[in-house]
């Protein structure tokens, strides 16, 4: 999740996301619903829905599950690199 938090600038698509969008993507990856994300971030559910729509558009994806899978793959790559000492 370090990649999503902005600690590693590796994926060009993620570079388009705002810090809040990255934060929401991280929570989507954790399996949270819009309502749960809103409660955790003190946002209205509709606001979260707008953020999700924007980040999906920026990533060129149609579904939140695609974005969560993409984030998981990026995290896996980052973990492999760090285990190799890169």
C-alpha cells in the first residue's frame, strides 16, 4: 500500500491520482464499501462515489474491482522488488 500512499512513484496512472483518490483506492483495495469509506474519512457517501468515479476514469477502468486488482498487483510488484533489495 506504500505505492498508493505516494511513497513510491512507479505507476504513471497512479501518478494522475490525487492523494485523496489514492487513499480511497487503498480503502477499495481493502474491500470497503463507499459507505464504510465515507465513515472512515468523514465524507458523505455521495462524495466518495464521486471520488471513485473520478479515479476509475483516470485509471481507464469501469469497475472498482478492476482498480482494486490493479492496486494489488502494484503492491505485489513493490513487495517483490523490496525483497530483492531494489
